[in-house]
């Protein structure tokens, strides 16, 4: 970024308003800083700080010093090539805005961004796979029973996986959704990000306005239990009771899988750099995205880190300490 950005909005789950200030920094990495918690340390937005991937979102940090629903914002940062920033926020959840990443990208472009990737590249050397069943086995018994009941109602099968494989041209993502709901069914989408402006423009044109989605009865269930309080027709693509339509208009027939691809981009950016490899997501989730990164970094033989060539910062860049 060339200039700092300020905006505000409500959180999808909490329904609480949060004010956000994205500050410039010469320190590498993305850091979230809870300004409403006196003395709170900045939270690095990295895979090993991901503390919760439930409730259809990704959180970093440990309560109370935690920030929820960061994945859309992280996706926008990644595609725009912003690899260093301090994100001041005065609440526990990042604003959902319109449920997509389009407005975030427009903010970054308005502030001025670089035209090529400047951060480190993480080269995938070996195939790594994470299975949904691995996550389920770690759940407490009562949660496994709840999941079984949920799947019984929705017809969902727990055979999802996320796989990382070597690929030399950038981050190539293949996402596939399989839903029993008629309006979704089976959908697939692909995107290749090579760090250049053309791939950013393609992402903005074809994926950026794809919104979060869910079944209307799921959101009603959450709201009765004090969650999903910020969800409305302006930020959520809501499936009707029968699953054969939506309560608001689709931007495109496969908007669902395009948004899943956005989620994958944001989650994978918690790697701390640009993953160079192919990510195959079959019925993927935030939990699987994090698990595949944990497996990747568990063995140094799985990856290689290449630092990007240093380029001069623009004169308008004002370095600031993480303690500012």
C-alpha cells in the first residue's frame, strides 16, 4: 500500500460494528491489532495463529485478543500483492461489508498498490493432502453427533479434502463444491495467480463480487442462539427452504463455488507468503485449508522459501513500528 485506509462495518456473526485502520509498515507480514484491548499484542495473520475455523469463518489469535472472519480481507490483500500491513480494529470481528472482496480490492486500488508480488514465495516440493475425516476425528463426541444430525438433514457427505501439489507457474486453485441443494449441485472453478496485474484483474472481474452463502434456516438457527447477527440480504446469499433458489439475486450461476475459491485464497495467505503450487479443494473448508498448511510446514522437506527481489519503496511509504 502507498497510503493508509480507514473504514467501518458490522461483523457477520457478532453483528457488532468495528472501525478498521490499515497502517503502513516496513515490517514484513500482516498483523491484526485490537485497539479496544489495552496492551494487546499485534496478532500475526499466520497459519500457526489460526485459532478457530468454525462457524464458516477463520479467526486468528486467542480470546480475548482474537479477530474473527478475516478470510475475505486476507484474499483481497493477497491478490493485490499487499504483504505488509498493521490492521487496527476496535472489535472482535472483521467487517463483512457486502460478503465479497470487491470493495476491499477497490479500497486498496484507490490507495495505490504495487503491480507485482513483493513478498516471499513458498515453493511446494511434495504433495500434501488433508482429509475432512481427520478433522472430524478430533472433535468431541457431542460435536460429532451434532454433525451427524446436520448431515442427516442436509444430505451432506464428509468426504472432502484439500491437496497441495508442486506447480511452478504460481498459485493455481481448483475448487469443487458438491451440495444436495438443487441450485448448487456440483460446481467447479479454477484460478491461477502469478503475482502480476493481469491475474489480479482477472480475479477482480470473475471472482471478487462472489458473496458468502448459506441456507436461510441455518442463519435463523444461528440468530436464535446469538450468532449470525450481522447477516442480511446485503451481505449473504441465502438459499431458500427448498434449496432450489435464493432469496436474493445471483451474480452468476456458480457464485457459490467462486466464493469458496475466495475463501481458499484468503486462508492460504496465512502461509505468510505466496504459495507456489496447485491447491485442489474438493468440498473444502476453512479447517481443511488450515490443516493442509500445518501439514505443509510440519516438514521442511515439503517446501522451499524464496525471498522476492528487493525493490525500492515509493517515497510516500511511511515506515511505522508495530508498537505505534
